[in-house]
C-alpha cells in the first residue's frame, strides 16, 4: 500500500482511492503508469521509459502517453500540474512524498485456556496436527463455496461468476496493391497505426497474426489463432490519392461486419500525416461498428435502446447537424428528432441524439435562459438513464461529455471524454471537447496539443471546424495572434455561419494590427449573432480558471476595440 498526497495506491488489488477511501476508477494502463511513478523514488521517468514499461513489446505513439498523463492529472485533481510534473528534459515525475504503509502482521488466534507461551513450546507433532486440521477446514470451506456457486449458477448471470475474456481482434497486415515504390512502407506503417489504435480500445484485445512460411523462404501472415474478428484491408494509389479499404470480418463465419474506405491526397501532405489520416479514417468507423456489435442487446421486455430504419436516418442527420452547425439546421434537426421521438417515445437512441443536439444549442446560446434550464434538466435525466443502460456506448458517452462541457463541469467532462476515447481512439469530437475543457481550466498548451491531435486524425471530417476553431482559440488565449489566424480562417471556411468564430477572428486581427479586417470580422459576427455585446459575447464563467478568465477579458477588449458594442 503506497500513500501520497492524500491518496492510497493498493498495488495488490490494483486500486487507487482518495482521502475518504472512495475508489477512483482508472484504466489498467493509467494505473500501471501511476504505479511506476509511485515506486520510482521521485526519479524523472523519460517518455521512452514510460512507454516501454506500460506498453511492453507494443509500438505506441506519444498520444497514448499523453492520454494516460491527462487521466492521471484528472483523477488526482492535478489541474495545475503540481503532482505529475513535466521535467525540463521532457520526462515526468511524481512530485510527492510516497510512503509505504506498514504491513499488518497476521495474528494467530490462541485458545483462551492455553497460555501464550505454550504455542511456541508445542511439540512438533502437535503443530503438524494443527496444520492438518486447518488444511481440512480450508478444503471443506472451499467445497462449500463450489457447491454454493453450482447452486447459484442457474440463477445468477454468468458475468457475475466468471469474467468474460474480451473479444479478440486480429489486425492483418494491410495488402499493398498500389504498384508504387512507396506502397510497401505506407501499408506497413498504416498497419502499425491501426494495431496501436485498436490496442487502446478498452473492451477488446488485439492479437498479432501468425507468420506462415511459404515457398522461397518468405513469410506470409495467417489469421491469429482463436481470434473472434479480423481486420483486413488493401491500399491503392490512383489519381494521386491513397485509398485504404478495410473491413471487419467475423472469424468463425467469415461474415463481413463493416466495410469502410478512406482517401488522402498523396502529394498534399507528408507521408506521416497521410498514414495517420488513413488509419484514423477507417479506424474511427470500424471502432464505432465494433462498439455497436459488442454493446448490450435489448431484451424483448426491456426498454428499446436501438434505432432502425427511418429512426436511424433521423439520428444520423441530427448528428450531422451537430457538427455542421447553423441555427436553421439546428432547428430543422431538433424538429425532426422531436417528431421521431413522439412516434417512438421508448427509443433511447433518438432521445440521446436529441439531448446531444440540444446541448450544442445551449453552447451556441440558441435557447433563452428559461428554455436552457428546462432542456438541461431533461437532457440530464435522459443521459443518466442511457448511461445505466449502455455504459460503454460511444454515442452515449459523447452526448454526456457534451452535456458536462455545456454545463461547465469541465473536470468531469475530461474524464467522460477520455472514456469515449477508450472505445474510439480516433474520435475527433471527443478530442475537441477535451481541448475545450482544458482551455477553460487554463491549460492552453495541453488544449492546443489536443486540437492538433484531432487535426492529425481529421475524423469525423464533419467535425473538422470545431478543432480548427479550438486550435485558433488556444493560440489566441496564449497571445499567439498571428498563429491563431490560419486556424480560425480554416474553421470559418468549413462552417461560416457560427458568428462566434468571426468575433474571435476579429480579436486576432485587431491584436495583429490589421484593424480594417478586424472591423469587417466584427460586422460579420454581429450579422450572424445580432444583439451581441461585451456583456453577452462570452460563455458562462462557472468553474472557469482565473487564468482563462483573465485571458478571455483581453480577447473581449480586443473585440470591443474592433467595434463590438459595450452594451
């Protein structure tokens, strides 16, 4: 048992608890990283050392390390990064005294009639007899437990008696069908990135394919033994575009579960970015499909939790409206979902999609204060019910993450979004919400890195404007106005009707000395958001870091200088 900064880390039970004894949930990899910190004696651990210890024999990128660090800081309430510190050489250390709790000696109960000293003086044959009787008693107790489980088995669910082995996914080497000298290396790198990504998913295990010898002494990949699913794909090059086609196959039957294709321009970006986007483009879709396959199925007597047919179309269109936000699209999507929910009031997927959409409406200030209170309460009830029913569902976790962000519960939002990423590591929407929470907590550097990671993945593309806007915001909050401009401009090019983006662009122009462009941006922002003033331009400041509030006030002053009305 290791104790530090009011926390207890039980190494035997692999459990972290707070000062009040309440267990704190952590992913196994994150918990292992905390154990390394706690047992390092205050030593700085390099990034490479951490990655090799936490992910032995698996090649992972630094984003996996950063996610664990973020989760640790969140779990430890370390928003100011005073516990898990970044060292000047680039590694990390736990800046707290760690004390090993003394072991409690096992006590032997002695019969009251015998003096204490008689036990030690007992003849050897007598102590052997005691051990035999203790062994007989232990075996008898074990038999009682086994019989009890046998009796209970027909009544209890199997998951309560035995932990199920996670489904196994074999990531097969991507086949190079490009007829290009770069194809072999590109296919191998994409295979590695897909393997790394799926290895991060919480409820599956990734197995390597077996290598089978073929004529000529070469080797070819064969499916891993006892895998439940296989990921197979081909990489092609045509019209100066790399295209990756991939599918998930059920190993036992050969049934194709999902097919997806992703393309990138071969000349418009460097090879590493192309590899990242190809892997993310197919990985994002296939991870969500696996999440659906492995989710709980609703029984005939249970409340319906899945959408089919027209309901599914309504949900998909509404989700597109969340990402490509305009007030008109928002209103149309809300009306469509409300009608679908009226027709099928027990459909939890539709209710979750409506709640997620309405949270976007709250963030964009498209509800009156009175409406927002009602919408928030109803969304909270819907999402809590959905989490009880489908705790591992990516759409439910995304919706709840958006709810927590919209209601200024930023720390809780970081935890929930990280959980969504543990089922879809390429989830750009979750990364955006994490970055937004980091901005409001005053962690601008972390936020920029998170938004840049989302941009490297670029999935789903419909959400692209959000992390582009986020990267512009992060630079703006750090006073890097020139660096903020291209991010904000790219965001507006994708989604020009938000208004808030134009107002932030005006601040960047104003502080860069481009005053005419600043005034034009303010005018466009006010056209899209009429009635906006200094008093109403900002988001609610509950739970916002003083560092963020001070930076925000400087941005608003620049907007006022560019022409934003005071009141």
